[in-house]
C-alpha cells in the first residue's frame, strides 16, 4: 500500500508541475509583443520600398531601429547598400538606399542631384525622430557639437561613381578584399570629411533612445530650388 501511495503522490506532483508549466507558458505567450513601428499610406502618399512619400508636404516617412546609442559614428542613419557603413551608424532604417534615392528624387530631382553629386551639403532638410512615450526630437540634437551637421552628414545618400556596382548588384558575394571595394571606401571616406576637417561625430547618450528602440522618422525637404 505504501508503494502505491508513493506512486500516486509522484503522479500528482508530476501533474501539478505540468499544469503549472502550461499556465506559465500560456501567460508568457499571451503577453503583447513589441512590434516594429509602421506607417499606413494615405491617399496623397506613395509607397516606395518601405518608405512613404508625401508629395504635397514634401516629406518622406520611414521607420528604423537603434543599434548604437553612444560613442562615435560616421553617420546617424544607415540605409542598406554600402555594407561597411552599417557598423559605423547608430540607426538602421527599414529601407534600402535605392528606395531612399528614389523618394528624394521624386520630391525634388534637382535637390537630389546636388546631394548625390556632392555639389551641395547645406540644404535646409529637417529630420525628426519620434518614438514611444511621445518623444520627438530633431535628429541633429542627438549629436554632440553638431553645429556644422547637414543632411548629407546624417546619412550617406550614395555615389555616382560606385552606386552602379554596389547597388546594382555588380558585386557577387562578399568582396571586402576586392580592389574596387578598397578603392570605394578610401575615396568615400575623404568625402565624409566636413569643411571643419572633422569626420563623423559623437552621439549624445543622454538624449539617444536606448538600443533596440523602434523609431518613426520624418525627412522634410525645403521648397524646391531653381538652377
């Protein structure tokens, strides 16, 4: 009889453990998961590879995620394309560089051409970030000593010399040791140097959102320019 009772007790314990595990699992999986932010296109907006373009307001709406919130970075934002820049950026946006280029050109072709050809770096393009709890801030505010920072310093918009090879699929597989890759990086890093002689900047970790934070990003272009 004692052996039978012990077996029954063991079975009861096992059943209680299984039931408890099931209840805990149900509670965990039942919790709402934190999903990436997204935009829904309205009637006056165009969707281009994860970006929304509002032609009437001259705005580009996109989303991104913080991957680095302190220290030095070359750019604040990274759009998939020139892969070696990803590790030197703070926020990875949910769109590739080709889509961003198309969105900029759609809003103002002349402005986009000047940015792409590096003939101008001082256009009054405003970039604002919004994330949970109502936080809203100009992108340049997240940088230390950023008085000379312009839009082309916040994100690399491409190069007329290397885009065809990099964005057009000219490289097949990893090419970190290819001669063109080395030439590309060396040439572009010279272009990253601002008139002040500085390249890149330090993030203000007191204002930067925590690593992993999802953001809504708005790029506001100025009025169209002539010439």
